[in-house]
């Protein structure tokens, strides 16, 4: 395996602490399969002591190995495909004109404004309020779902086409994403009270977990998430992407859209996201997960 050359290595900072850019350089080379002796040579050429270099590499290698075992996706060299969403401006989504607020590429994240009207948001809340129960997450050790402290909200679902409003929302999302309605999971409604939150997580399924394997049988991997905000939250409740240092403030009728699966079948660990604790007021969202293949639950 070819090592990144000395020319591409970070500027030298001889010291007893390893500068962050050198930590990244070592980690990148380890992921690419470079051997220690080559990395030590480049570090020594850049002014580091040989013993210090070997020690630093062994520490980064041990940490990288732990990440490889615990979250293998973090070490995937993911390249996003072209984003499916129109890239800017006002666009027609079936029966409604929406506005693309911002678009990030690779990872592919966007804000859709005006996806639902105020009345539609109020109607979704009204239809859901009577049938909420404690939210669950995909079980790790068994097929199905389980209650978890990862997520402290109440929720409910609407089957595809369950009523006229759900049908309209699904048609808009299918038009925007260019993915048939049949690839969508049931629309999930979540309600967070003050203190309610959803800890950082990925929406794609882990094939090395029993629950993930079972979910993958229902239409393949999830490829897109659209989280639509049904109300304004007075304080807290942002959707955050820690890897991207991005925070989206809930605004009624707007939606955050993100893709995390490419044509090579890889998933994008940078789409780690969280629902931050609601501080004041409450938070209602409607989440649509879209699969690679038609979904059958
Ligand atoms: O509450 C949020 O803002 C995020 C919701 C979420 O992560 C999800 O539904 O997968």
C-alpha cells in the first residue's frame, strides 16, 4: 500500500504532543493500510523523534482499531452521489410549490421550506394526538423494535396513503426525491415534551445487528430521511448533525432532508444526527424514511 508522501504530510511541529493534523495523517494512512515503518520514516523526515513517532503511531492504530470494531462505518471513505433533490430555488412538488433553502453536497443535506401549510401541520398534529405511544428504536439483539433511553418521545405512524393528507405529503416527497411512493416507510409522527430528545444516531441499518438484518429484509437499506417540523419550538429541539457542525431550528412546515447511501451500496456515517432536548414548549415532527427498494413492513 502506498504511503502518503512526505510532501503531502502536514507542516512539521516537533513537540511532545502530536498535533491534530498529524493524528489525522496517521489515521488516514492506517485506514489505507500503510505500515508503521513507512509512517515513522516520513515523520522522522519531518522532524519528529523516531521513538516518539513509533509510539504515536501505535496509539493512533489502537484507537483506529477500536473504531473499526465498534463503528466500522466511520472508517468508510464515502463519496455521495449527485443529490436527488433539485439544487435550489422554487420547485413544484406535485400539488405544492416549495423552496429549497440550502443544499450541502457530499454529504447531501438540504432544507426544504414550505413543504406543508400551517393548516396541514395543525391537521397532522390533530390526527396524531389521540394515538401516541412511547417511541421505540430498532432493536439491536432481536428483530423488531424496543423502548430505549436513546429516544424519549411519543409517536405514532400513518400507513402509506392512510388518508388524503398523508397521500398528498407522500406525493410531494416522491416528486422531490424522484423515488416512487412505494419506497417510503409509514410516516412517523413524533411528539417531544420539554426535556424530550433523540440522542445522536444513524437512520441506516447496521447489517451486523439482528434487528438491522430483519429491517433490511423489508425493502433494503434506508437511503433518505425527511424530517418535517409541524410546529415552531420556542427554545431547544434543534436537529443537529455533530459531524457537520450543523443545527436546524424547527420551523413549522419546513423539512430537513438528508441522503446517506450511494450507488456503491455504502452508507454515510457523517449523517449522524440528533434531536436536541426541547427546553421550552413542545416539538412535533413527521419523519419519512425512504428505502432503496419498495417497502413492505
Ligand atoms: O427530532 C429530530 O429533530 C430528529 C428526529 C430523527 O432523528 C429521526 O426521526 O430519525
